[in-house]
């Protein structure tokens, strides 16, 4: 099986590619040159796309994105990456003629900011961020192309992923990952939310497993991935305990905007994904352990 | 009030502009040069857009589109008009800074082909045509921009509009309008559906009234316009009667694909639009009378 992975140099991309290489031939593509990137260039450029599809591709994992805060700062660039490049990628995959598998990393940002009081697979989409709107629109496009028999697409709405590399400044939710880095290094950290803030997380290892499962499966449509929904205070205690340090390394300085956007995640129901064999980390301890184990990888 | 109307040279555009000129200053823009078109050019071109917004605009009526069958034949052109141009138009309207009114002509094509067995404002969107997907995606974009306070947008899902000019070959539903032209001229016509086919219609005069109402109102989101849902056999009888000819002028040669796409419109519930003051023609006779009265205009 030959799999094209976009955003292969990204944090999630690297984790998935490492896991995929055992069982598939991977073509990694990214806007930046890096180890594991076979094709380097702008996905919206036809020469780049031609190199990606130089040989037939059985499946596409589309992770490349221009995320939340960065999209707000550069809306035209975000449209180019999130809409134009995605469409051209779908066209190129379709042109192969064999209805390839297409897995798209969407986001719970499709539900808006603030998030509604309950999230399940039937919750109406009401994005507020440009990024969330792009994801919702591309879900519609992929569903349409799947109904037309052009591709066989699944959109997975990813929760927060930990622990990303430090200084992921494009993401306003970076503090959730920085927490792991700081406590693992026994350093102080200031969090822009309250201990009662709630968030939905998967470890990067768990996300990678789910994405590989998505590439191999045949579920279509758009669905939420299951996640651990935890209070940040509990998360801090669990990380401090596992890292052998003290929760007192954390200073709480809630920012109302950040708290509203990233600290009020409601219970997140993912019955369709669970029925299709997707899974969350098995409890908070397992999530923290997996995230800490992955820190070397994410540095 | 200064209103920018895109697609001003089109059939619906001309009817709305004629009605609007009484009460507003209209700037008509279209890709083709025609009477009533003040700015002529590609809406996705920044020079064209700058001419449209040379003076502040209070409201935008966005009718320009690359419709159903034409979009299937030229998907890149359709994306350019339906997605890129619409986005740039929204950006330009937003940049004025006063949250202008923005009315978008969407379509019941967002519900897919074949249509579901019931359509109301809560029916899930499941487009099949590229055109329907573009409309659904742009509805999400406009809702997002409205939630962000950038514009004040309403998407109206239009039913079929009669009677369009003859030879509107870009539309696969052209036979519904050609029927009026043929019977008014006492000419024979072959219809590609059965007498039992059902369709949802408004006269162009009624559509124009609704669009002016939309520009003046403050309803937001996306909603179905109410419509007369009629069997084509009944429609033929009513048109023949009003035109003083015989229904026997019609030959029925149902094409299964056309019948499936345009002849199985279910009851169409539009309670949100009705509550917001939108209306259908007052019965089949009124619809036929208005459509026949408009034929001179549509030639």
C-alpha cells in the first residue's frame, strides 16, 4: 500500500509516518524540507502535486493545514493552504480513477467558540475561527466527492494533541503541551487558564494509531474522535506525579479569552468513531504517560 | 441606500435591479456587459472589486454563480466563481467596517440529488452536484463571517424560478421555463419528465420581491424560501389554460436522470422564511400568471 501523507514534517505527521513505515510505502510531502519529507513544496502547485502522484497512491492522509491563530493573522495564506491546496489534492487523487482512500484531519473547531454545551456527532457545525470554517467547508467537499464516487473520504475531528513541541506559536492552545515540557524539566510555568478549565486531549501516539486505523478502514463522513475530557487542575496533578515534580511549579493566571476558547470543552461524545474502532487513551494516567514518553520525539 | 448586485445581467438580477431602482442606488456588476451593468469584469479580480466599492456599499446581493450543469462541465471555473470570487467579495464588503447586509442566493441543491423525502430548515445538507457543494460551503463561510461580526448575512435557498429566458442551457432544469415559452407561443414541446414529476417553483417577480425583502431585513443564517410544490402535469394544465392553448401541445418523454434530479421535489417546509416575512406565489394560478406576464421581460 502506498500512502501519501501531507504535513509529513509536522508533529502529528512525523508520528504517523514513523508508525506507517512498518506496513506501507509512505510518500511524505511538506512545505518545509525535513527528514521523512520526500516531496518538498507548495501543495497547491501543480509540479509539487505531480511529484506526489508520480506513482499511483492508494491512500492520502491530509494533515497539512494553516492552523487557528496563524489563520487569523494570515487569512489569505490560510485559504490557500486549507481550501485551494486541499481541493487540488482531491482532484489529483480523484484523477487516478480508482476511488482512493482519503483521510482528512478536521477539528472540533468546527463547533465554534465558545463550544456548545454538548458535542456529539449530530451537533450542528457553527465555526467562529476561520480555521474552523475551512475545516467545516472541506468536510462538505469531501463528503460530496465521496457521494459522487470520486474518493472514499473520512474526516476525523481531532481533539487537542499532546505533547507538541515547545513554542508551537501558531497554536493558541500551546500551553497544554508546554505544561508537559516544563514539568518534565522541573521548570516553573504560568498557565493562561484556571484549574477548573476543561480540555479534550489525546496523546500523539494514540492519534497516530487512530489515523492509521482510519487509512485502513472504510468509514466515511465526518466524526469526532473520542478523547479524554479533563480538568486542567487534574491534568497538572497527573503530569507532576508522573514527572516526579510538584504541581506548585504551576502558576495560574487565567486569561478570559483563552479560558473561553480552550478551557470550556464540554463532554465530547464520539459514538460513531467508537463504533468504527477508534479510541481514546485509556484514562488520564495512560494519556500522561504516553505524552511524556513522546517528549524526546517532540523536541 | 446603495446596493451592489452581482450577476446583474442575469435573469433574476435584472428583475431585482428593476425593482430595487425605485428605492435604492444600485451598482450592477456582471461578467458580461449589458444594460444595467455598471461594472463589467471578473469579480475575483481586485480592480473589478475596487470599482464595485468605489463608494461605500450598504448592502450586497450576491447572485453571480456558475450553475449546475455548467459547473459539472467546468469545475475549475465553477470553483473560481462560486468560491474564490464570493470570498473576495465578502472580504471587500467586510473591509468597509460597518458590517454591511449581505444576501446570498443559495439553492435547494444543497440537499443533494436525489432530494431527501422531506425538506425543512433542519434537513441535513448532503450535496451531490459540485454547485450544491459550493453553495453549502459558502453558507458556512457567510455564517462564520456573520458570527464574527464582519457582515450581516442571509443565505436564501431558492427553488426553481420561472420563466427564465429560452435556451438557458447552463441549467438542466431549463425545460420548466421552456414550457411557458412554448405554450404562450402555441408551439409543441417535449418534456423530459412525466406528468407526475413534482417540482418547486416561484415566479421571478415573487423571487425579486423576496430578495428585496431580504436586503431590507435582518434575518441571518440559511433558510429555504417557500415555494409552490406542484406536479408538472398540473402545471402544464394551468399554463395551457392561462395561455389559451391545449395541454396536448406537450409530449412526455421522461428521462430517468432528469426525472430523478428535477422531478422528485418533496414537500418543502420553509417555516423560518415564512416567519421572517418571505412568501411564495399565492397559488398555482398566481404563479402561472406572474410567469407568463414576465415572458416579455425574459425574452
